[in-house]
C-alpha cells in the first residue's frame, strides 16, 4: 500500500531517545515559523509498521513542500538551524512534484541542481524551480 508521507510529529514515539528533545525543538520551531515537515524513509517505516528500521547510522528523511519563496526560505533556515542536533536529510518538493535534496539546494553555488521526478532525473536551473513557487 502507499500513503502520503507522515507528519514529522508521527515519528516522535519511535524516534531514538537521543532524537526526542531535538525533535521537540524542531517541531516547536516549525510551528513558530509556520513550516510543516513530513517524513519518509526508515523513521516513517518504523512508525508505520512497528518493525525496527532505524539504526545508529540512520538519518531523518524530511520533506519540505514550499508553496512560496518565503516558505522555501523559512523551511531551509529551519532545517539548517536543526541539522546540528539531528541527522537531517531529505528533499524539497516543489509544486508539480519536482524534488531536490535540500542540502544540495542550500549548499550549491551552482545554478543547476539534480531534480528527481516520477519520470526520471535531470539537471535543472534553480530559477526554473523557483518559478513554480507562489509569491506569497
């Protein structure tokens, strides 16, 4: 079966103990700046199945779905603030479904990034993806 990605709050109960306080801080900070994150990967699988998927080397795969440029900036700032306390990984999913690693987006000085979509992968200009965002 398939389902929409879990909200970040949906994995707190299965998170390793050393993630719980940083997760609470990330959730509170996200509420404050009105950024909602969802999760996929091993943490989501563990929450959904009750089986053990997380290991000592696991990261926390998050999805940021910005609707506007302001959302994108707020979400990236949120992830960067909390990346020292949690092993955050994951993607920005733009309207239309194009996905880019948030680390590549925020760290790349290049104007093109690797974009994943249902029909494959491609290099695309950042400007092309920014055009899909609202102006709010």
